[in-house]
């Protein structure tokens, strides 16, 4: 018997740990090494839908046959047209934004009535966790079934959710999620895992991923620099990761944990941070100046693609002024800086 989902008050926000598995436990996501088109598409879709729905994902872990999300559901509010258009573009792209902007400005045959109906249709899909997860899983299942030439149900259940209290409980769930790949024996250090929030924050330098971990630690936006957040979160990961939550789980090596917590105090050295970023030289498909990478993205999209190919295929570079200086790589459909002193 299905029980009704427990919802928080959303004042000013509430948090949920969400989990869903592939039917039959099938391993469809290749998440080690350079990853896979399935994993890349899922994470790209997750990020675009989170931006559209206005539901920040504080951290996540995509495993071979399931995913974990830690979501923040803010208090519902009406959106002004500029913000609504930003969200539309995040999911659908600039062409849809331009078309909908004309409607919202009353330039369609229906005038203001058409504009109001469009606002209502979009906002009905925003700010609701169930709608967000339903659309995420449904869109991915359609894409995967077309790609594989299959029919039928892909996900084993609707999704499981746990309402989480802000503070200590929220931190504990975030750490649990980012330690999933370690406890599964896939990596020794969560920063080496491509498909978790911590790995993305360190390796990709994603501002959204970094802000999510800061929020999980209780920091308001802009309250703490990423270096401070990163060091604190890394220490908590290594303190927690030395203990298995279930029998026969892999754990972080106690000596490594002692070094990270007591000697390094959670800080990653410049060479270690740069090493995380340089993985994109392997995982990306285009390397060069920002202009060069964006030109290649434009050419790809002009051929009808939704973004750059997601598996490692080739790298094409112009001569940079110095090794690593000014380099960008095409990663998940956008130009991401590689060199410098990544945050």
C-alpha cells in the first residue's frame, strides 16, 4: 500500500534525501573512468531541471543502478518574467526563451490572456519535489529507451524520500551521499568520483556544487569562501568515512584520514587541485582557448546536437601562452576552465 509522502512546511525551505533505483537492479550507468553517455545525460538533465524547477540539489551521487539526491525545496513564490525566462532557457535553451518572451510580452495572437496562461503552465511545474523527480525520471527514461530501442518501465519505483532537518541531520545525509562511491569500493577518495556533488565541486569547480555543499554545512550564500567550505567538508568526509555504515563496506584508510584531518586540515594543495581539474583533459572532447571551445560547441549545436558529445574522443588545442594558462575544455555542453589555481 502506498503511503502519502511527508512534506515539510517549506518556510523558508525544507530538505529531502531522494533515492530511486533502476528496475531489476540493472547497471546502466558506467560511472568510473571517463563515464558514459547515460551518466552524462542524466547529470546534465538533473542540473537543467533543477535550475528550471528552482530546486537546488545540494549534493548527489549517481551509482551504477540508482541515484541519491539531497534537495532543497524553497517556499513557493511568484516569479517575475525575467527570472521565469532564465529558468526556461536553463531547460530548453535560448530559442525557446526568445519565443516565449514574445508571448509574455503580449505579442502572440492571444495577447495578455496567452501570456498569463503560459506563466501558469510553467509555474505549475516549479517548486514541487514530486514534479521535479517525475520529470527527471520520465525524461531520462524516454531518452534511454529511444537510445536502446527498448520499451517499458525503467525505474523500479516512484522514488523514496526522507524529510531531513536542517543542521546536523542535513550534514550527515550530505556526507552519506558523497561517501557512497567510497563505500561501494569505487574510489578511495570521494574527490576522485566523477558523479557526486563533492567530486564535481572539486574537479569541475562548479559554483552550484560548491554552493550546495556550503548550504549543507549551514553557510548562507556568500558567507564563506569555497576554500573554507572545502576544507571543512573534506575533514568531515574523512572523519565519517573511516567507519562503515554496513558490514563489508569499504572505508577510507584511517592513516589517510589522519593525514587529511590532522596534517592537511582538509586543505587540498594547489597541485592536487590542479590534478583534479586536469582530468578534464581526458574526459573532455575539445581543448583550447575559451573562444575555440565555444566555437566548437556552436558548430555542434548547429548540427542539431543538444550539446557536445559526452565521451572522451579527441582533443584539439591552440597554443596557449603558458602550459595550462587560459585553457578551457568542453565538458557537459559548456566551456570549463582547466588551468590556473582552481577553487
